[in-house]
C-alpha cells in the first residue's frame, strides 16, 4: 500500500532526476507541473517525515533555479533574480 511518505519519496526522486528533461520538452510541461502541484499538496500532510522530504525537494528546486539565474546573468542574459536588502 502506498502511503503519503512513499508518494512523496517517489515524486521527490522522479522530479529531482528528471526535472531538466521535463523542462526541456514542451510536451512534458503539463506532467512536470502536475508533479510539482502534487508535491505542494502533499506538503500540507500532517506528517513530519513527509514535510521534511518535501522541504528537501523544494530546497533543491530553489537552488537549481537560483543557479540557473546566476548562470544566465553571468552569461549576459536577463537578470533572473533581484535581491534587495
């Protein structure tokens, strides 16, 4: 039987390993968004282990976005991130 922990771990691994592919193929964008949306919904489950796994994925996701923006900015692309303190 699949529990929320199993589903979370499955989504975490699939998205972590295949996000670049899902982003690069326009036909797969809907699948990627469905997976991310499911992970958002699972984040609300009242289970510490599930929340930790979701948080771990979102940390990797944000680090990837930040790294991509930094790379594009350094390569002369548009500023992806503007940080003001």
